[in-house]
C-alpha cells in the first residue's frame, strides 16, 4: 500500500498548476484630464490569463489623491492596461505611478 500511496501523491503533485508571480512599477501617461494610462508588458508571458492587481502611487501631496481610482483592463497572457482616474478631471500634469502584480500559470 505504501508504494500505491506514494504513486498517487506523485501523480497529484504532477497535476498541480505552477503559479508564477511577476510585478513592476511604471509611470502613467496622460490620456485626457480624467484618465492616465500605462500599457504593462509582462516580462514573461503566461500560459493562461493571469490575475492582475494594480495600485496607484502619487508623488503629489494634495487633496486630489484621495479621490483617485485605479482600474486594470484588457488582461492577456502578455500584458494589460492600467488606468488612473480622477472624476474631476485634474490629473493632466500630475505624476502618478502604477505598481502591479500578476499571478498565473506558466509553462
């Protein structure tokens, strides 16, 4: 029974998906007064669509930063777009960076 159990454990471990974490930081570019964006290209492509989370970093110390939002869109195996948003349209000349992390299956 020991060998049979060992064989089953080996088979289960072989079926586990290997998850790979990539992360980075990038500067946004102005689209209009309401949006800034950045196209992220993953250093290594994923086998399937990864889960991506992004956060906005502001180099400003003003009241604008408390109302900003961040959104990840168009996720593919090779990258995604990240948007910084201001509902009042005041981020045209501000310096905002995005930090991101992607987790997914690799070959």
